[in-house]
C-alpha cells in the first residue's frame, strides 16, 4: 500500500452488538487532520447513554481521486468512490 495522505477520515465511536457494530458518534475530517477532541456535549452524552457499555474508536481513512473536502457529500463515505482505504480500531474503552 501507499503511505500517501488520505483524502477523508471518518472517525466513529462504535458499540459492538450481536448484530454488528452500532455507531454512537461520528465525525468526518479532512485527511490532513491527525487529532480530534470530542466536544464536551458529546462526551456527556456518551457518558449518560453508553454508561457501562464497551466502546471502540474506528477510523476509516480513504483516498478518493476526485474528492474535494469543500464540496463533499455523504456519497464520499461510500467505498464506491475510494481508490484505497484503511480501517484502524482502538482498544476497547468505557465512557
């Protein structure tokens, strides 16, 4: 694989269930971003609604040759437009 910078990074906080992972929070960032601070209201919401649940952070980084962050739509999150992608997952954590 190439080590070139992704165009899009989709950061998800997910809760595993027997039917698959459920996204409890997500944000889309430009590929150049390397840090994200969860807004305080999101932290509070996760602590209230996901107390006692095991969560994971997933980061889906993708390259899309025709992508322009200033004109992005949710279609950009579809793998159909990607030329490559990686998925990274954190260790489990409790909110």
